[in-house]
C-alpha cells in the first residue's frame, strides 16, 4: 500500500497513508465547489472589489493607449504631409521653370515672326540676323554691338533693320562683332522722303527729344501743302549711306520754317529703341560717291 512521508522537525517524518490523503483532498475540493456555487455574496463581493480596483486602471490604460495611438497617427500624418508638401514644391518649381521657358520661347518666337515679316517686306535685299550683345550707356539703343562681323560678310555702312523698319547702319566692324549707330543718335542724319509725295527732307537724331519718343525732320519742301500728319517717311533715293525705301517713321508734327520756304517737325520712329534684342543686317551697301 502507498504511503506519503511528510517532513517534520529535524529528521523525523510523519507517515500518512495515501488513501487518507486522497480522501482529505477530495473533501477540500468538494467544499470549495460548494462555496463557489452556493455563496453568491462572496462572488458578488469579489466582483465588486475587482470592478472597483480594475475598472479605473483599465480606463486609464485605455486613455493612455488612445492618446499614444492618436499621437502616432498624427506623426504619421505630419510625415506624410511633409512628404506631399516637398513633392508639391518640386512640382511647383518644375512648373514655374516650364512656364518661364515657354514664355521665353514665345517671346523669341514673336521676335522671329517679326523678323520674318520684316525680311519678307524687304525681300529684295539679302540679309543676315544678329543678336545685340552690348550697348552704350543710357536708356536707349543709340549705339550698340552685334555678334556678327566681317567673317559673316558684314561691312561698314551696311543698313540695319528691325521691328518695322530702319534701325541705323554699321559704323565699325570687327571679325565677329560690329557696332551699329541708330537713327536716334545725336550725330545721325538721314536723307528721307515722304512716301506719298516723294518730297525730300532730312531726319536728324536727337536723344533728348527721344525721351518723348520722337526725332526731328527738317528742310521739307512742300509748296503744295500736301504733306500731312501721319505720312510715312522712308529713306530717300539720294541718300549716300542708306538704301532707298526703308521705313523710318510717321510724321507727328509739321510746321513752316522762318524762311517760309521749307517745313520742319517731328516724327515717331517705327522701331522701339528701348527693347531691341535682335536685328537684320542688309548685306549690301548703297553705291554712292560721297558721305552723308
């Protein structure tokens, strides 16, 4: 028969038969079962105590968990928004660059169209395009440098046009550059002609007057009084430096001189001498025997 030894003080052990120990444990378990099923008071008391102690802790834990979760979500949102903002800024920069390039291309296209129309207008002359690379001090392009010279077939006194008509003429020429003097320069003097009547006159540059967008003309002989405001002034056939028929401008004011034999006044040039960038150089010179 099985026996269980229980330790006692010192070396002594209490020997209990196994069947009695099993019977004792069975009684204890049965008693606990009875207490569990029959004692609603103890069960309710335990539940109340557990609820009182555990529920606040659970609520606090849930609150902390929700707050931490919200903060993590917020950090994720911030990182996502920062990345989206960075991508949007890159797109804005790229679009801004594209718009700037398109505007530049459009501006250059408009300039090329203007030069093409001008080239067609004076198709009887052989021409080459050039870009302005420098100019003298001042607000206006009264004297400037272009990026073509003798190696491109350019010679002194060749006429230069842009916009809708005459800009000036080449006064100095290098291998790959040329200096142009415009019609608004103080020392510029051009033999002009009223297109509708073929009456001759002299067009003189005047930088001070060009502050108003005008230049002078003088020595107009118009005994019949046919020349009116708005008439076109072109280069004359008798000009020594300029090819004939190139538009200079339009008469804006006209009056009799003190000698009552000639008339003088002002005209508006057809070229904008404040915003020049590209020009056409006519690759031939006026054949004449003297200086103007």
